[in-house]
């Protein structure tokens, strides 16, 4: 297909927007590419192959799903193997291709989806997405897939609630979603009843995951970790207190002003759970905070004083003496108990 120069320039700009940080522009680009249709396939698939960003991959797959063209099949089949949100998005691209009359596209889409649905080692949310897609096939395919699954729990998962539950279960097993917002939304209904050790493991998994994600998502993951700490605080558990303390230590060593604060949920947890071992890290961060970070300094001071009061510490305490000796200006923190 020959594409006019003006159309080619528009497609190029739209595909580039899929890898940008502007959510509104990205959504508009997906919608516009859906209208342009098959003419955008080549540019989209080329961009998928050259990009290393999972966020960009997700946006491209959403555009390919909206276009629904058989030339999307090779990229979608490869994306299924990536797993996570990318794999789930790929299943959505393959779904309409199950009824394609173009060559072997339908058979190959069927093979990819069945392999994912029947793989007991795959993420539950990926298996569920594949199983949902297969429901579009005429009988007896859906019935045979369910029979092959037997008593596998994925068979009983249906609807949006099931997708959230599958994502939560995957996350607690260390297989985190690509988008932290999905996990954040699942927390309120699950963190209050989940085993305390499960929440601790989830905090550890997120902490290990944060350095490897794109900068734009790092704050989102830190927010999820803070929400988990808050959930533990509400249950009076200190199983992850070490992470609160180590997060403060890392923060005090960070030279970048934009990364010298934590979500307020961390401080809320410190108010309730913090102990004497947290005081020096809090003081170190408070000392390093600049004058234009006064709200942050106030929150740190409040957490410091809450711990001092709860632990019934006096100025004769060895820890407080050490803090005041190292940072005389920290006397302000020890005041107003």
C-alpha cells in the first residue's frame, strides 16, 4: 500500500506520541491510529521491534487491537511471551484474529492463546485473558479448553473482579504488573485480610523492582509500597519496619532534590510503628531537606516527635544524644514532645 507523504508524516508523529509521557496525547494518538487503520501497521510494528519500553509496547498493542488487522499477528504472538500487562494486551490483539480468513492467522492465534491458557506456570492474569479470548471461538473449542483445564482455579475466574484477583495473586507471588496503578487499586480490598508475611514479601518485591522501572513509574511504585506500609500499620505489624528505615537511609544519601521525599503514607506508618532505630534516619533526612521543602520537614518532625513520645525517650537517651551531637540543629526535632 502506497502512503502519501502527508499521511506518512502524521502516522510517524502519532506513533512517536505512543512513547511519550503525555497520557492525553497518547490516548488521542491511539484513537487516531485506529481511524487511520491498516496504513499504520508497518510503522507500529517497526516501532514495537525497536522500542525497549514496555509502556510503549502497551500503547502500540492497544493501537493494534483497535485496528484489528491480520498483519498484527506476529507482533502479538511474540508479545504473549513477554507476559505481564504486555501479554494481556497481546491477547486482546489476537482475540479478533481468531476469526480471520487470511492464511494461517486464525490457527496461529488459536495456538498462541491456547498455549497461554493451558500453561500452569504462566501468570494467572495472562491465562485468564487468553481464556476470555478463546470464548469467542465456536464450539467445541471453548468447552474443550475448559475440559483440558480440569479443576484449575483459572476456570472459575470470570469478570473484572476475577482479573483483579488474578493480578493480585500474581503480584503476591512476585510477578508484578507493569502498571503500579492496577495494584494500588486492588490494595484496599485485599491488604486488610492478606497474611502479614505476604504483604512483607510484596513490599520486598516492589522495592527490588523500583530501580529497574522507568523514572515516570518509580513514584507510582513507591506509592504502592507506602500504601502497603500503611496497611501494615493499621494492623499494628512491624514485619516490614526495616524497609521504612532503609528507605529513609537511602533518601538521606540521595543528592537529587526531586527524589528526597517519600509519599506521606511512609510517614503515617512511621507515626504508628516507628521505633528508636528510625530516629537517626529521620533526622538525617530532615537536616538535608531544603528551606523550600517546609511541608516535608514538618511531616518528618511530626513523625520524629511521635516516636519519641510513644517510646517515652528523654534527652538522656543514647540515641537522642548521638543525634544532637552529630546535628546540633536537630534540637528543634527533640523539642515540643
